[in-house]
C-alpha cells in the first residue's frame, strides 16, 4: 500500500470514530428529551394552565321554572367554567318520566313526585323546592287591560264551559265601569302533562265542588271546554293571537310577554294580582315536612294570591359519577343562595331563607 493510501485510511478511521461518538450523544439527548418533561417558554400557548375536565349535567322537566333555570345555569357556568348544565323545558310529567327512565341527571316538576313514583327509583330521590311563583289567568280582550276581576265563583265556571260570553252578568257585576265586549269566551289549556295544570286544577278543586266532582286535579285532566296547546309558551302565544281568549300560564311568561292578567278573588274575598308580595304572602302559609313536599291550593291571608306554588328540582340520591354528584350539589347550593337574586326580575319569588337552608342541607343526600 502506498504512503498516501495509508494516511487516507487513518484519517477516515478518525473521522468515523468522531461521527459515531457524536451520533451516540445525539441518541442519548433524544432519549432524555422523551423521558423528561420539558418546561415550555413562558410565552408558549402550552405554558398556560389547563382547565379541569368539564362536568356536564342534563336536566329536563317543568316549563314553569324555565326562565330562571336558564339564567341560573348560564350564570353558574360563567363563574364555574368546568360545569355545564343543559335544561330542556318539556313539562313536569315528561320530566318525571325521564327521571323514572334514568335518562337525565336531574328533573324538574311543579308538583312533587308521589310515593309510588319514588319507590320505582332504586337510586333514591331528593325533592328540592328551589324556586316559587304563581299561575296567572291571562286573557285577550279589546279595550280591557290588566286587572279584570274574576270572582272565585266565576272562573271555575268559565273553564267548565258554563259561562261562555265575556259580557256575562256574573263578570260584569264584579267589574262596574268596565265595558266588556260581547265576544265568546275561548278557553285554552295545556295539552301536555303539566305541573302548571296540576297547580291550577288543585286550586279549582279546592274552591269549586262542581269542578272537583266533574274534573278533579292532575298533571293532565279531561277539560270540559276549550283548546289544548303544548307548554306555557304555547298557551301564552295562543292567547296573544286571538281576541276573546283566556287561559292559565306561569306568571313569568305573562310578565315577560306583558300579557293582561286577571285579579282573582282570594279566600279572604279580596281581588289580588300575582306579584312578589302577594305570592310570598301565600307561600308563607306553607309548612314543609321532612321530605320538603307541600302544597297550598287555596291559601289563607288577605294579601295572598290564590294560585301560588313552589317548583321542585328532582335529584337522585346516588350518582355513579362522583363529579356529577358534586357538581349538582354545588349548583343547587348556589341556586338557593346567590341565585335567588335573579328571581323577581324574571317573575319568580325568592324562597324564604329558612327553606333555602333546609334545601342546602338536603343536598347532602346527593352522593356518589
């Protein structure tokens, strides 16, 4: 071999050793990077802390509390971004059925569940009165604004189909000076199973023996007259569209839509319209038992509005997912404390402080 060839081979060997050495260092660095977490630069997008996992709750039921539920869940999510609550206003009867089928995380009803319904749910049920309101009788009469007086002997007869025209002497006698149109009375009622219907028909049964015997009370009843429409929103829309129409709606809908509503004669003989004070006066007569299930179909008191009711959030006692159990406890506690400040503007009535404390204690029954 020539001298030049030997020198070339020597240089080649040295270069090869340097290359292999560098390659080993690179491989070690790669392994180290893969096994050791790296801290990104402060201005890197991944440097910001990650939000916790989202907990989603699905509820369904009464249309009565829909306005305040939607406000509550939106505000709670704004303050607690990791909890998202969706609520579908499909009626109290459907909400209870969803709970029985265990297809929702919570339900809502304007009437508490019966013992028979509760017994069907092995996970247990907690009934939580979280908001309150009233059922208004709304109407559409040309030239007649809010405050038309309806005696307690008259409005059951209207929904029985016995009083059929707006200028009937029984209505005129209670409203001297009011020009009542000679129009037929068109009654509208809820076609779906409704807690609003239950509250309304319980009241009619309490003040009218004829109604109690012929129709009775329930989430759905056989109406003697009128047209059935789905949901509070549907009844409200129907009343707004046709002159001479009368129907019952949750007061929040009547308030939001600026509908004409009747002054109803209460047990003391006075004519009262729904509002914060009159509904609070009626609900102050309610004494809640341990299971927080109570009704007031015809309240005492001169200032009481006669069709006032609580609305219940229905929760299971046991949840397979501990995150859902905690999230629902947190939501309910917030709703009966901070959330009550939204009630009046939306047409609801804040629940009494002592009841809010009892509800906050009752949520401890909600467990994984």
